[in-house]
C-alpha cells in the first residue's frame, strides 16, 4: 500500500517540474537612473531605456543589455498625485521579451490625510512624489518565451 502511494507521489512530482514552464524569468535592473525628478535626466514617452540582466537566463547572460520603450508618463501633481512611468516592448537583439515595468512615486498619503483632517478648508498644496529608480536598488522580472 505504502509502495503504491510512494510511486504515485514520485510520478506526480516528476511530471510537474519547472522544466515544463513556457516562459523563462529574467531578473533585470535599470542600467542608469530612471527619474521624472530632473528636467536634464528626465525621460519622455517614446524614449528607449536600458536594463541590465542580473542573472543568466536562457540565452541571456549576466550583464546583457535589454532595451524597453517608455509608453506612458504621468507627471506628479498637487493633492498628492504621484508621478508614474510605464515601460514595455522589451527587446534583446531583435528578440522580444514579455512583461512591463511600472514605476510610481510616493503619494505622501499620511501627510495628505493629516492636512485634510486638520486644515479641511485649505486647498491641498502637497505634491506627489517623483519616480526615481536607481540601478541595483530595484529589480524587475521579465519573461523570455521558451
């Protein structure tokens, strides 16, 4: 009885391995600072952004550069509205990768709530946070098609 259960368990484990996954995860980090904070180094919609591969994955090697396209930018605003950046359409040597990178600044929610509660008649002049993504401080997962 125990032998049959053991054999069934081994069979199930051998057929549900990671080797049958359709996509290969790729860990990346920005190659340079991505920000909306500075007008000199700020990016715009349509710009290309480089990401560096952190670990070998499929045909990608550690240190390879993957390029993504900035498809949407929202500037920060008053009343705690945070800046946002969306990066999609990743490629490496004409091979496409799946996934996207969404970056959002801080909304300063606690400060906005404090101001709203204590100064309910005054307009909110609190600006939302800027997007700042530094190399090696944040990493993202994209996917290679197997």
